């Protein structure tokens, strides 16, 4: 039986997506408001498993591109994703049958809901990463030779274009430059794929996991239990740090929110310091100078006591947080995966340091349990 995403499910979905978003993907509350309006006006969205997709289904990723910090001041209307989707269909001369969530994270898990509700289309219970990454080529379909182009891009003014590029890295470079000219924020539609390709290249049951994470946090709060522990249990992760933010250096650079945050430990972490480095998402965690976690694994910042996910644009001095590490989909830990989204892909001169090596992974069989 298919699951429906209605107004009552959106808060859990947004909360769980923000957890998996590792600080990126845009502000979840803003995304939830856009999705709530669309679902209220057009009805709930049907959630379809990868196994239900016909081989010839036509699936498309709909998302926002740009710096998450800009979204707080430049709020989209919700019509932009539809224009991007229509432009993509014209470019491919095909009609999209299913909407795909490109990444789990904040607004980018909500924008597909907006597009699906307003077009009356089902969403696929999967995503292209299993978390959020800042660049277009850093998606699982890239590992399977699926191209992002033609890519449709549009803004709130109605400026719309279609990119035809030689590979996914060039798609990212050109689309990023256009996004900067559009005010560091744009709507895109890309990665058109068949149902057969989607079953191979996407991370299964991501949206169900988001709903489960949101529910786990909500229920733990209601029962006066530790909601951070609930997140750790569901993801098979581990605590990396507990402390207070003492400094944040954040700036918008070529369409990304880049910077770092420093934290001083409290309780059992007293007299220790954590440094987080981010590019939209948290990429590297160093505790007292020692590397304790890095991409492609998940580095998740949660407010203490509430487990409210903290995006990179929300980091501020004095905020008390807990930092959690969790394993990514195993495919990202492969040689091919690390080449696309490992530390060196972000310019770091060190090897990948896994979180909880040998422990439960995101994705794959463990998500199907």
C-alpha cells in the first residue's frame, strides 16, 4: 500500500531531512511552509518505492541551487520548480511521471513535494545521495554514468535556460555561475532517468527514513527521553562532541556558504575543542586537531536537549550543540565514490576517516529492514 505525504507528515519529513542534510540543503522550516501550502491546495503526495517503478518510468530531480544563507532573505514562491520541470520536459521531449528528491536536506527535500503536489505526480521513496552534498556531480547517478544534463534552471523573475554539457562536473560549473548571476539562488530540474536507472542509482527509502527520524525526535521529546540518543540509535551513529559554539566564520563564496565553526566542550568533553569546516554541508570534524570524521560520512549538528538540526546558516555564538557522526551509503566509501565526494574532492589533503568503521551503514539492506 502506498504511503501518502499530507500536511500531517511534513513536519517529521522536514525534521528528518534536516538531520540527514548535515547542515545543508537549505532551511527546513521554509521548505516545510512551501510544501504545506502546495499540499493544502492540491492534496497529498503519493510515495512510491523503487521496486514499484516501471522500467520505462520517467523520473526527474527537482531542487534549489545556491547558498542556503540567501534563501532566508530571498524566499521562492513555489512556482519556480514547476517552470524548471516544464523546461526539462521540453528539452527531453518526454513527460515526467515521477518526482525524485536529489538530496536529503532541508528545503531540498521539500521542493520535490511542492512539484509533485502541484503536478499531481507521485514521489519516489529514495534520493540521489543519502545525505546532502553541495555540488551537482556529487550524486549517486554520477557513479552509474547518468548525466545531469540537459538541466533546466530558472529564477523568481522567470529567467529560464537549459544547459547541455559534456559531463556532470561541467554542468555544476556552468549552473553554479548562472546561479550566482541570478542572485545566488535558483530552481533546477535535472537527472532525468528511467525507472530501471533509478532502481540502480538512487539510495532507497530515504524519505521513509526522514519520516522515521522526525518521528523518533518528536516521540523522544514527548516522553522526556534524550532525542539525540534517538537519532544516534536510528542511524547507528556515535556522538563526536558536546559543547558550545565559540566562533563562526561564514561567508558566501561563488554560490556556496563556506566557513568553519569552533566549539568548546562541556561535561565529559570539557577542555576539548572541535573545529567543523563546511561548504553548505559539514565536511570535516577535528577534535583537538585530530581528524575524527570527514565526508562522505555524515557530520550532524543537533541542538542539545531538543535534537533540533542546526544548518550551517544557523550556527551562532553561544549555541549549545551535540555533534553526531554516522556512516554514509557504502557506495560512497568505494574508490569511485571517494573520487566524486571524498575529502580530496573538496580540496582536503588527507584520506577519508570513517565514522564507526564496521558499524551500521546508511542505505542498502539496512534501510530495507
